[in-house]
C-alpha cells in the first residue's frame, strides 16, 4: 500500500468517469433507453400542473362536476403512467449494471494475477479488497442512479423553467434568482468533497486491512494476549474514518441547506407576488396554481442536486482507485524490455563449467535490486554466476539476508532481474512465455500457502490438467510423506480451510511439497521445504525426495546439514555473490564461512 494517498487536486471528475465507457459501451442501448424513459416519466409529472390550470380556470370556475371528474381521471392516468415508466427504467438498468460490475471485478482479479510481486509487496491486501468490493458497489450505484438522474433532473429543471416562464415570465425570473449562488456553491463543494471522499475510501481500505490481518493472525493475537491492543488499533481507525465521514456529512449538509433554502425563499416570494396579482386581477388563479405546482414538482430535482453530486464525486474517486490498479504495468509475457540483459565485466563461473554446455539451470552475471530501492544502493545480488547441471541437485546456503530466497524467486520470474540472465536448458527465461516457464519450473516455499479448497485440489494445482489424476496425487503425497491426509474425515476431499490453518505447520509444508512434485517438473526450486518437519518425518521425506531429485534439475535453499545432503553439490551465497561451489565435504574442509553455517552455531544465523 502506498505510504501516502494519491492526490486528487487536479483531477477532473468527468474525465475520470469517462474511463468507465469501455465497460458501459456493451450495455449502452439499455442505459440510454432507461434514461429516455426516465426523462419521459419526469416530464409527464410536469403535465400535471397544466391539467390543474385547466381544471381551476375551467370546470372549477364554471362549477362543472363532470369536468372536475374528467380532470381527476387525467391526473390519475398521468400518475400511473409516471409510476410505470419509472418502474420500467429500474428494470432496464438492473441486469446490465450487474453485468458491468461483474466484468470490472473479473478484470481487476485478472490484473491482480498478472501484476508482479513487487506490486503485491507494496500494496496492502485490504486496499485491494476494498477496490474490488466497496468501490465497485459505489460505481454500480452511480451508473444506476446518479448518472441517469443528473441528466433526467437537468432536463426536468430546464423544461420546468420554460413552463414557468411561459406561464408568467415575472414570477419565473424570481424563481430563477438563486441559480447563480447555487452553481457557485456546487463548484466549491466539488473541490472540497472530492478530497474528503477519497480520504474516506482509502481509510476504508486501511480498516479492511486491519480486519483481514486480525482474522488471519488470530492465533498470534490470542497467543500473545494482544486482543486489547488490536481492538484499540481498530477502534482508532474506526474513529478516524468516522471523523472523515462526518466531514463529508457536514459538507453535504451545507450544500443541501443552500440548495434547498434559496429556491424555497424564491418560491415563497413568487407566491406572495402571485397572490397579490391574482387579487388585482392581473393573473388567473389557474395560472398561479399551475406555476406553483410546477415549482413544487421541481423541488425534488433541485433538492437532489446535492447528494447526486456527492455520489458522483464518490464514484469518481472509486473509479480513480480502481484504475490505479488497472494502470499498473503487468508482467510481460516474454522478454523484459526495460532492462539490459547484457553481462558486462562478470566474473568467471566458479563451478568450472564452460560456456558451451547451455543446459540445466544457469545464472549468468545476475544482478538484482528491488524496484523501490534507491538507485545508488548496492544490489542484493551482484553478478551471480552459477550452473546447475542437468539432473543435478544444487543446495544454496547462505547467512540471513544473503538473498537466497530472492535468487530462487528469480527462476520462475516472481521478480525480474535487474541485469544478467538465467537460462533453462540454454533458453533465456525472459524469452519464454510465463505460462511455459512456470510449467517447467515447480516451486515450494518455506512458508506454505494453502487455499480454501480440498487437500487434493491444493496438491493438484501443481499438475497439468491432463495429468491431474488419483495416481499422480497418490504418488506426490507419498513423496511428501503426506499420507496423513487419508486419515482426515473425508480423505483427500477434506476442506483444509483458509490458509490451511486447520493443519499443523509440518502438514501444510508436506502438502505444499506434494504440490511441487506432483507435475513431475523438469526444474524444481525448493526454499527450505523441510524446516517445519520433525527429525523422523524429515528423514522419511528426504528418502522419498531423493528419487524425485534423481529425475529433475533442482535448486534447494538449505539451512541444515540433513537438507544439504540431499544435493549433489553446494553453492555458498555471500555478499550478493556465489563465493564457493563444491560438495558438502569439500566446503566443510576449505571454507570457514560454510563450516560456521553448518556448525551448531548456525541457529543464530537462521532466517
């Protein structure tokens, strides 16, 4: 999440809302039809004052009961027609706008899947959730009501003013008197309300983040007795949001007060002057009734300006927040075009391999600096050279913060290289479509993530669709020593719950390992995958994992000697570079840093 909220000082609400047009365009016919129907319905209401004028100056003045009943019938028919037309408008917009909301939510989800890890590292999940829920709900409400009625009410006010001027231009000008101060007030309101509305929506995102983190971290909160401090933090954010919402309410109340009061004063003045003119015989009673009825019919269109503008501003800020995510640059399909892949002045490989091999997994002059790091800061990885031969398992060892996890994340392109290149069987990974790359490379992380699905579905996420069968599932569970799932209430169909918190850490890690090996990948990247296992389970998993490693090229982040012994060779990462490569025994004899990491003192250096 950005540390400071984006400014909306120079943002045009209209220009921002126009960005919704690609989503609205497929349903524009129904929306335009609904707007036309609403205009007809609203203008139908303006015919009622004309009928009243006819009744007062005609049947009522002439004491004609039949004429009065006829006029009443006209009024009834006009009221029924108005109600039916407004009902038709609501029916016309309901289905297409739910479709627009669904399409926007689907596009947002797809974009989130394609955005790089650097984006997700910066943004709080609550901010993203609020954009996909609260903000889209605001946009649907805007398209359903304010968008239509800003147009409908504008046309209604224009037609009503024309009718009043035709009835009596003097009274009409009196009613029009407040127009200028009302317009000025609306302009000032827009600027101020926009800033407060944006702040409120960002604070909703912050509050959502706190709720989500509290739910996911409920064990930590309870375990450390931090429920009171969390409640205080939540209450503080809630109070901050409440204060912002009250500021919005005050602004809207001020606007509404001005918009309602000034026209009411003008109508009152017109009523007094009109009554005097009727008494003097200068104006017919029917004309005054029609004029005042028209003015009263315009009360709702005028009074609604305030909250319609408020909803429009909130929709504009919601649109802005939505496109802040959609405008983020997604992961490129193949080669990254914003970096140089040239390797200049890199050191010679330490593993003794020539440049002609071109197979297996190779790092050549790899440099990596996080995108938000200062340009003059030293890179986390600096000219890394390493070659993992085809079918070989390479253990990656290093102290805390040396960049081991980052280096492994570069292989499936969870992060993009700053410079240098990585090849798989001689192919630059940036030249491969991401789908193809990630079908070749399977990963298992130290902190396993499970989804709210069954055990089987979680494991088979790592398999190709055409190979996702019971045999592959059973083999992967056996390799990961995860047969415990068969003892669960519904076996592999048991739902593991959100984040898999119904399972122990070791059980989650074994399921994640099964997911990594189920697809028989050509390349396997394991980030300390056995850290949560007890000694006996670890030995059993290692024994089964050796069979898998015999048929794949693997890079394994390791902290314990038992994990290192799974590998054919070991690479030591220190100071952002690979400083030594060899077997476990060779490095123990020849490298003091490696010997220290593998000694009993290494626990102080664990991540």
